[in-house]
C-alpha cells in the first residue's frame, strides 16, 4: 500500500529543512534538494512551486515545532519557574549535542535565516515570520517569569519582559555556539550563569 501523501510531504519537509539548515537558502541548489529529498526536480517543483516556497514551508514547520516544545516545557506547572527554564536550556544543549554526534545540521534555522536574509527585501516575509515567532516566545516566557517573580522565585530587579529576552538569547546562544563546537564543553556553565541571573538577589529577599 502506498504511503499517504501527507506522510511523504512531511518527510520531504524534514529532509529539505536539514539541507537548508546545513547550507542556508542561497547556497542550496535544486540538485542539493533533489539529493536530500529523493525527489526529481519536476516532482519537487510540481509539489512546492519553487525553492523559495519550499524554504518557507520548512521554516514554518521548524518554528512551529520548536515553539511547541518550548510551550510544553515552560507550561509544565508541576515544576517551579527556575526548574522549567533549566529544563528548557538543558533540552536545547542536549539537542545540539545529539546533532553533533549524529552529524546532523547544527544551530538554529531561524537565527541562520535572519543572519542570511535580514537585509534582502525579497525575503522580508520570512524575516517577519521569524519576528512573529520570537514575539510569541517572548510573550510565553514573560508570563512564566512574571509568575515566578510573584512567587519570589525570580529576580524583580529586571522586568519579566527583559528577563524573557535574556533567556531567549541564552537559547539562541547555545544553538549558535554549537556550530563552533563551543556549546558542548561550556553549555553547563552557560546554563548555570543564566539561572544565576534569574535568581533573586540577597537584597530582594
């Protein structure tokens, strides 16, 4: 029995996503995508229309998946706020370590995309899509950190919104630094420093 088309579509998106994450949009050729997905050029373009449309779908899938994982972790009310943030950071570090061990592409497709395309008006929609995703992440983190501040778990010397940006930067830093093999040896220290910055200072108590 043939596999459902939706299953095949998801596998193609996963394969193409890995190629874009490894090489970027502009450096990825049609031949690269055919090799990665196992599809012929005509099948690829008949299904997605263009390389840019395929990239847009890969980016959307990547952002949806990573946001869902973040929501799952920071929305776990069985843990305290600091524990949730620690779990999130360790999950990111573990993902990059596993990628490095398996030879999978490292780093963050969203950060890579902004770096490559931010000044290219032809891809403004992709950069705006990442901006909406970042806003959603910051809103999610801000709400959790604000609740932690009210419970006395999180410093109040900085706004919840500022702390959310701090945590989001730590996540991005762990992913980006993995490309230079920096995050692996130092990830625990990066996480410990981030958590220390979130804890209330003595005078706050």
